[in-house]
């Protein structure tokens, strides 16, 4: 049986709350640089953005507004970006060794400073995901770029958005289960 988008959003919220609680307190068992990066990251905003998905799936009035759809894509794109940044932060030392993105001084740019496009390039370059995930992120990225409203861009439909939200929970599950957890932790799954 397929889950409704409302059920999926509820689960997205629950998992992002768990991730926030767990990864915000990684000192003592995670490598110190990774724990420091995650403790200053705003994982609480991942939770807040997850809750905001309800705005786009339940408000019937907004379903007729293109601006609302563009904001919905921006919401989802931000969640995807945060999920990918959390993954790279958890593997911070591995990320740094790849030495792909450097600032003007030659220092490696931390994952929290990467745009969605740079995250996408990184995940492709080091082969951390499939072509399906790359296509998924490209689609969301293009739709959310309609936030630059003066230029004509495709924005899909609210039905498309619901489908992509349902796919996002699969992304959380795949990347969450790929994170390095202590042996005694019961990790939530979808």
C-alpha cells in the first residue's frame, strides 16, 4: 500500500527530529572535527523545514498559487541540501581528504559552506550515489531555482511536488542508514 504524502511528511519530521537530537550531540564518540561541525550546524532547522512541508501539502488555497509551488520546491531543496551536508559532516575527514572544493586561500570548504550544486558535483565525483539520485536532485534544483522569478522556468505541479517529497524520505533512509553510528544505537528506518 502506498503512503499518503501526509503520512510521509509525518515520518520525515520524526526522522529529522531523531537525526537532530542524535547528531547535535556527537562529541565523545564521533571524530572531534566532525562532532564540532555538527554541533554548530542548524539541524533544528531541518526539523522546522520538515514541518513546513505540511504548508504545501495541506493548504488547498495555496495549491493554485505558482508562488507557493516555487516556495515548496525551495523548502524541499533546502531539506535535501541539509541531508547531504549532514552525511558529509559525519564523514568529515573522508570529505576533507577528497580536497575537491577549496576557497581562495586553498583551504578545503567545509560541507556546511557548499551549495546544492557543489554537493551534487561532489557526490557524483566520488560516486556516493546513483544516477537516479543525481537526476532527482537536478530536478528539484531546477524547480527551486524558479525562486528567481523574473526568468521563465518550469516549476512542475503540486502533484510532482508530492511525488518528490515521497522520494525524499527514501533519500533520508538511504543516507541515514549509511552514516557511521555506534554499535548500540537503534537507527530509525522508514
